[in-house]
């Protein structure tokens, strides 16, 4: 199980993540490197036709970008931790 200190650190990082991923990225005009490369290659944006996730660009439809970023962060951390615990449980039984 995660220590209290680790949980507090993870939660704090998730909560401040919109500062870097949304607010400051917009302020400096940051664009994802793959988006820049695709634009230089003349590739078309097909996300309106091919969208496999409800969390496109770490956003939640109907919520402000900063809140969506935080929710996406919690979902991502939960998925990684869940997968880690699942692998640990499977490998732990074989030992």
C-alpha cells in the first residue's frame, strides 16, 4: 500500500498539474510536438471523426479545462496503480 506521504504528494501534483498543462501552456503558446510535426507534414486532424476517448486532450466535456485535467490525472493514476497492484497480485501468487 502507498504511504500517506506518497498519497499526499501524488494528490498535490495532480492538483497543480493544470498550472503547467493548461494555464502556462496557453500563456506561452505551447503545442504538442506530435501536433507540430503532423502540421508540418500536412496531415489532417481527424479527431472529430476518430475519437476513441471521452477525455480528449485531458478534458471532461462540460467542465472547465483545469477541472478536466485534474479528473484525468486521478483516472490515470488510478489506472496505473490498479495495473501495478494487479501485476503484483498475479506475480505474487506464482512465487
